[in-house]
C-alpha cells in the first residue's frame, strides 16, 4: 500500500515536470516510459494530455506540430529500444530478482496481456500503464516479425500521441478555464488508466486461489 501511495504521489508531479522541464523533458519521459523497463512508473497518458493543454495555453513554449512530432518520434524510438532490449536479453528478464523498482509480476502481467492480444497489444497497450513499457520488450523476447513490429509500433505511437495530445490542445484552446482543474484531470486519467491493471490483478489473484484450492482437494 505504501509503494502504491508513493507511486501515486509521483504521478501527480506531471504538472511540475511540464512546467520545470519543458518540451525536451516531456520527450525524454515518453521515450523512457515506452522503451526502458524501469520507466513504467513514469506518467504517460495524462502527460501527453497536459502537454497539449499547456501548449494551447502558452505554458509550454513549443508549437503543437513540433510537440506532436517530437512525442511521436520519442514513442517510436522508445518501442524500438524496448524491442532490442527484449531481443538481446530474452527470458533473463523473467529471472531478474525483485527490487524496489522492478517487480517480476509486472512482466508476467504484461506477458499475459501480450499473449491475449498478440501484435496489436503494442497498439492497445499504449493506453495501459506498465503494459506500455513491457509490451515492446516482450515482442522482442518472442522475436515478433520485425516488419509487423514496425507497423504496430508506428501505428500505436501515432494513435496514442495524436489522440491524447490533440485532445488536450483543442480542449485547452476552446475551454481555457480547464487548466484550473488539472488535479481532477490527473486523478481521472489515473483511475481510467489503472482500471484494467486492477481488474487483471484481481482476476489473477482469484485464479491462483482457485488453483490452490483445486490442488489441495486433489
């Protein structure tokens, strides 16, 4: 519970990151979250939304075209990095010991998601925390056909970046007062984004309990 609360507080710092770090920090965060296995805790969905919102209000000193292109390139390169990492490390990631930053259950959860949706998990997973980070790594581990990977990678990055960033930009331009409700926006994104994760964890826990009871009966 303490780990979750600490992560939650870190996630709420997205506004501070945007104000202090600007465009280049946002681009780096998107790259790290989509390509480096330790980047899963970084803010993703609402960081893009807030970047668009701040761009519309002038708080982010960059035009919307440059912002979208930069975020798109970062998302694509991030997934390429994750794919390469998975290709080189293979199953070693599953054997890695738990640390305060890395938990094997995250990899297992992403693996189940990937096997359920296959290659399109690279597109769907863009909108799901943790999965967003580990899906390209798993694609590299199972050595997904590179051409297919490129297609899913580019399509996923384009949909993810343009949908969220442009939503924030146009809402910020049409309704400037929305910037006064940033805390509520962040909480809303967290609830929506983490709902699939919570459901998956609950189902997994119930399945493990059911399997244990079955073993005991046998």
